[in-house]
């Protein structure tokens, strides 16, 4: 017993020193004290150590070494310089384009998670959703009006085109210039407002939102606003804001998809004639595809690699990636025909050109910005990726919840609304969780961007997580609706989302790449408290300054790693009981504690992964993908508690927060466990298992009973359902398929008692329910229901018949309507490529 106590005291002491980041000499003194106590016989009676002798002398080595290393004169040559060389070999090599991507964004709350000790005051300091009166009026006015105009069946099937009146409306109301400042004729809306406006439109038509989203994300508008010359700003921005110019942005080509930086599109600086004068310009050849709005664009934003073989600009031969804007009518610009992405109606197509001469002042930002294209793109992407797709994916998930809660309550099988069946409760509970968590993370992230952050790591994880969760939400909605979801037609309100899910997953960095490479493999470098400083120190051309900076970062890193290991072990053996909780947690204490504990574990595993894999990080994508998931879960958990607090802690939301937190922690643990179990180094694997899972698994998904409670509440029309689906377009028009759901749901709820009586009578055989029989009148006649109940049941019957009805067509109507010349369109782009190369 005494022995056990002694060991516990020694272990506790070591853990405490580690957690409080003791310096080298503090460790040396502690070790010396223990060694002295042993040799002085103080432990006798508890530990039967062998008598000191040679072993005793050897035992003094650790404190002596640690003490010696506390002196800079000893530490520099013996530890820092060899470590400098070794780490240089291990750390991931950072290419120029990666470096620009890393430098582009800002580090925000992601660094708190990587630190293992998140500062809750920083989380709470992120503003809640705030819109100006003008932004709110725009959301409630023109945005609502636009949504009412959108007929998804006309758009994606009958016309396969965004209707002219929709284009005219969005141009006239300024939708295309939301991010352009007021000074330049735009609306100058905050990212939070843009996110909510885009979301509302997306909830109505994922197709139509694209024509608003693209001009308000990475493209000519944003690039000119941020980097353009005064002349470019004064000329183009008001035109873009009013829709006099329709922009597109061309980065992707047949050979440069995810690896866009290796594009083969080339510009050569040369002299040429433009408008009758000889000017310095660029001769361009390019071949791009998948360009959204391309077929309708009047202004083509183009990324290419610029060379200056005659040194006209005097900046060397390979100037680098450059971005220019070219009027679509400029001679030599080929705007191709249209792709047909997932059957969508928004314009998307290739464009190309061969030896097209443009003046140098068409480069965005003019001559001084040549070669800065990649940095410009990465800076805009770091913020933009946090807004466009997360807003539409969040709104999509909320819409799936709104429709499915209504449908599941209206649709009856086996004498029951299907929402009451446990099998259906599962996808419904997932939908509630996704709608709540996506919105929580969307709002927090948009608020960060609104206050000027460009959160590169968070925007990457937001993009892949919200779109993946949206994919699952759409699948869940489909399963809940059964055949009603599958048969397409004007009354099908799910198909457009289903068709467009892969678009959101693929654009702005396809999700697999974003998850496995961008979020963690590059994110760790950016958000880790010391790693980036170490990399910068290693790359410093001034070796003395580099080694000084490296020493600071390296020593900080070592104490950080020891603190993580000690902290993680401590919080795991105490089951997170001592995790840090902010003031006024008001019932959220257990969740805060577990997030704190989980962050400690994440920081440890992430740190060791980077240290062990170094340059191999980019290829060990199964590990980095899991760590990206773990990081995402922690971020979403933080957003979850923040949303609950920002919303004023509504009692009805508590079970949802509890459900989402339990599931989020379980997924977090799954991701971390997967990383550890597949860790390539056996001793490190064993160490991590012992520290992170001293008692095995920590977390379990939410209990079935909690999920049932949440689903019951969410399928009830009222405040909670409205809050869960806030800021999407909700119709109350019974002639609109989604409005019909709302109207019918209310009647179904009102008729529930009468419905039960009727079902009982049918089960007992008192009333027979077959085609050709008026069973409701029969039930009323037999006193099963009252006359007024019968009236209500009839209304429900009629409305329900419309809700569950699917469309059918004349075969001729279903013939493809995109032209008879389809075979000729195959390989169009390769013809373009051939022509670009051969012309
Ligand atoms: C409808 C639509 C609209 C678009 N709009 C535009 C636009 O307006 N402007 C524009 O410039 N581009 C646009 N794009 C292009 C889009 O950004 C690219 O499709 C995307 O970057 C991926 O390129 P890719 O399709 O060639 O896939 P590929 O690069 O061929 O990738 C295929 C798969 O491999 C994975 N992968 C690739 N490299 C790695 C890696 N290192 N590690 C792990 N996985 C990897 C990807 O994640 C993906 O799953 C659009 C695309 C579509 C489909």
C-alpha cells in the first residue's frame, strides 16, 4: 500500500511538473531531490531499492544532464544545433505555392484546439449573429421575394436555364454585388449577411443560388475589390455590382484540377498592338473547363502562369501565377458550350484561347501584382471557403429537416405516422443534429470572417464537414420519404438538393483532398503553437537569427509536448472531472469538461503525429484524414455550446445539445482511436494507447431514449422546429409543394386524436377502409368520431393525398431536352485542347 502511494505521489509529481510546463532546471531539481531521498534512505520501508553503488551514481545522470542543458552554453552545441539539423530533415518540405497558402490565412480559434487548453473567453468573444437593419431588411425583403419567384422544376427540367426574370431580378436588386463596397456601388454586406442570404436562396433552389454565389465569392469582384488598381475599381466594380458585367473565374483545366498550381495555361510578356497603339502586354494560351457562369460571362477572370523571357518587366523569367480579367468578347477568347453538371441548370462550361494578346493593365492590380496570383487566390479562398458552401450546405440540411419532420408526421404506415417508428427516428435524429450543428458552426465561422479573420484551417474543415453532413442529410431525407423522394417532378422538393450535393462536395477543393491534405497536413503547420515558428526558423536565411528563433520555438515545443502528455493522462485518469469550465456554464459543465479533455488528447496525438511523420505527413492521408475529422468534431463541439449560449440557452434545445455533444465526442474518439491504432511506430502507439485510453473507450453515442425525445420535439410544429430551421425559405402556400407540407402538418397534428379513434375502429373491423368506401362518413355515422372530427379528417385525407402524390408524365415529355447533337458534344473539351495546342 505504502509502495503504491509512493508511486502515485511520484507519478502525480511528474504529471504536475509536466502540466505546469516546468523548465529544465525545475525538472533537474525535482529529479535530484528524488534521487537524494532514495540514497538517503528516506524511502526505506516503502521501496526496497538496491543499495546505491554504481546504480546510485548512474541515477544522478538525468538531473545532472537536465541541469547542464539549462545552461545556454551547454545546450546550444549539444542539443539545439543537432536538433536544428535533425528537424530540418524531418519537417515537411513546404513548396512555394504551399508557403503562400500557409501565409494567406489567419489563425484563430483553431490554434486554441491545437493548444490542448482552449481559452473559452476567446470562444465567447466571437460575436453572435448580428445583421444591420439594412441587411435584415434585404434578407426579409428581396431575398424572400426572389425565393418566391424560384420554380425549381422550371429551372432544372423545363428550361435547364436560370430564367431571364431571375437574372433581371438579382441584377436589379444588387444581389451580384453583396461583397462589393458601397463606395463602389455594391451592397457592402458583411460575410454573416451574405452567408444568410445565400443560405436562404439555396434552401429554395440550389441551382439558382449559384448565380448569386459565384459573383460573391472568389472571382473578379472580390479580386478587384481587394487588389485592383483604382482605375479597375472605378470602372468594373459598379458594373459588376449592377450586373452590367457577369463574371466567372477560370482556374481549373483538364490537367490541373486539385493541383491547380501546376496549370499549363501560359502567358508571355511581350509587346503588341492594342487599340491602335503598341503596348506592353501578355500573349496568352489557355484551356479551362468546369467554369461556373462561364457560358454567360461577359468578364472572364483567368489564372495563368506568366513568363517574361525577354525580361521586359525585369523580374526574372518565371514570374509566377497571375490573374487577369478579359472581356469575353475580346478577339481570340472562346467561350465554349455548356457542361451538364449533375443535370443542373446553372451555366457552367469550358473556355480557351490561343495566342490571345491582352494589355498588361488587364492584370488584376496591374503590373505590380504580376506573379501574385496564387497568394491572392489563397487569401480570398481562406475567407470565401468559410462562407459560400457552408452557407448553402447548412441551409440545405435545415431544409431537409423541415421537409422530413413534416413528411414523417404526415405519412402513415402500419396505422402510425412514420415519425413514430424507431427506424425513422434514427435518420430524423441525425437530421436534427446536423441542422443544429451545421448552423452553429456556420454562424460562428461567418462571425469570425465578419470581424476580419481569414481562417484557412477552419474554412477548409467547414467546407468539407458541412457539405459531407449535407450529403448525409439529403440521403436521410430520401430514406424518410421513400419513393416519394425518388420520383422526380414539379412536386418533388428533394431532387434538386440530391442532384447538386456532389457539386458542393467537388468545388472549391474536392472534399477528399480538403480533408486529408488541407485541413490537417497543412493545418497542423499553421495552427500548431510552435511548428510554424520552427519551420520559419529553419528557413531563415540568416542562420544565427534562425537558430535563436528555433531554440525558442523548440524549447517551447518540448515543454508543450510534455505538458500535453501529462495533461492528457491526468484528465483521462480523472475522467475529465477537472477539465476547465468557463463561468456561467449553467448546465453545460460536463460538455465543456469533456471538450477540454478531448482537446488535450487531440493536442498530444496531433503533436506526436507531426513529430513522427514529418515530411511523410502529406502521404499518410488515412491518418491525417482522421485527425482532420477529430479537429473538426472539436471545432463543431465548441460551436455547439456557443450557439446554445448565444441563443439564450433555450430549455428546449438542451436535449439537442446533449445529443449532438455525445455523438460528436463519440465520433471524435473514433477518429482519434483510428489514428492511434494505425500509428506507424509501435512504441509511440503503445505510449498513446496508455496515455489516451488508460481505461479504454471514453465516449458513447447518445442514448436511443434521448434521440426519441429530440425527434418528438422536433416533429412538433412550433418554436423549436422554427428555430432549428431558421433563416431558410418557408412557404405557407398550399399550392407550393413545401407550403403544402406546412399546411398539412398543422391539420395532421390537430386531427391526431380523431385519427387514433378511426385507426382503432379500423383495426377492430368496425370501419372498413378500402377504395370506393367513404370510411370517414361511415365512422361518423357509427359514432366513432364526431361530425367536426370527421370534417377535419376529410381535410387531412385530401391534403395528405396531395402530399404523398408523385408526378407522372407523358413519355414524350421525358425526352432529353438538351439537344439532338449530343454525340458531337462528347470530347468537346479535348477538341478545344487540341485546337489550343495545334493552332
Ligand atoms: C460544377 C462544377 C463547377 C466548378 N466551377 C469552377 C469554377 O467556376 N472555376 C474553376 O476554376 N473551377 C471550377 N470547378 C472545378 C473544381 O474546383 C474542381 O473540380 C476541383 O478542384 C477538383 O478537380 P477535379 O475535378 O479535376 O478532380 P481531380 O483533381 O482529378 O481529383 C479527383 C479526386 O482525387 C482527389 N485528390 C486529388 N489530389 C489529391 C491529393 N493530393 N490527396 C488526396 N486526394 C486527392 C480529389 O479530392 C478528388 O476526390 C468546378 C467544378 C465543377 C464540377
